[in-house]
């Protein structure tokens, strides 16, 4: 499979719990992005990695959010003390030079 | 700040009709890229086209065509002879560069709110 994989596809969690999502990019892609998409809206940029370095973070990424990309391969996005406003689709994308390939996303529901 | 406006929230057509999805953008950059993505109910964003701001030539790919007009800051998307499988949410997006390309530059995409297209049989 040469696509971008995200796990899990769906996650339901209680408010206040921590959640972690995983993204496996296309293997030769050195750039990795996280976006968040709420209902009825377009995706919004969260953060960007080039290899293992996190080079850009959006103001949307509060202190409760943290992303890592150890060894420049897969990436994780953790949300601590989830709130109902965190309910959204979290999309990962990767690229080599230009042009993104998006994964299918992780849909988070906070109850 | 960069902005993408898709004024049409929802469009409904009957199969075989032609349909145009509008996209208007705002940017101060002289070099930028414009994109269209399709998001079917499965949720995955499917890349359709990437257009450089210096290339105003219209493009046709099968039943899809794109009309880029820099003078009006528009990048409209037309589906000819629509089919039920075209039903999806379509997003227009504009790139914003992080760094120059010689520093391993990359792009952040600014998306519009999307247009939901329903093609009825």
C-alpha cells in the first residue's frame, strides 16, 4: 500500500480523557502535515514536520495538543484532557516536494 | 491573510447536466498555487488539480475543466455531463509557503468551506 495510513479511523472518548492518533506517511515523503476538519468546514492546518523536525505550528494547536515524528517516519498527534470542541476529523498528509497525499482521517467524537 | 471563498454551499443537479463550482481567492503573494480536492462520503481528500499562479491556461481532464482567471482571482471548476459518482464535497485551496524552496520550502493549504455537490439520477 503506497497511501497515507491513519489509525484509528474512528475514536469516541469521554471528555477529559487523552487520545493519540497515528499517521504513517508514504515512505519516501519527508514532509508530513496535520489538519483538522470540523463539520461543514474545510480542513485547517495544525502543524508541519520536515523529517523529524516540527517546523510550523498553528495557533489552533493549544497546549493540550502535541505532535511528534520520531525518526522522521510515522507521526503521532496527542490531545490531552479532551474537550467537546475537539470533536473533528483529523487529517494527515505527506509530500515529497509539492502536492499532498491525504490519509482517510481519524474522526474523533468527544462525549 | 490568505482566504478562499466558495460561495456555493450546496448544489443539486440531475445526471448529465453540466455544473460549475466557483472559487474566489485572496492573496498578497505573487507566486502561489491553487488546488481542487474532492471529498467523497468516505472522507478521504482526493487531489484533482494543482495550478501555478503563472500559468493561466485553462485545463481539461476528461469531464473536468478548470478556468483560472487571475484578473478576477477566480479558479472555477466545471464538471461536464455530471454523474452520480461525482456527488461529493469539493474544496478549493490556496497554498501559503512556509519557507523558500531552496530551504526545503513547503506549503500550507488554506481551504474554502467547500461546495457539496449532489448529482441525482
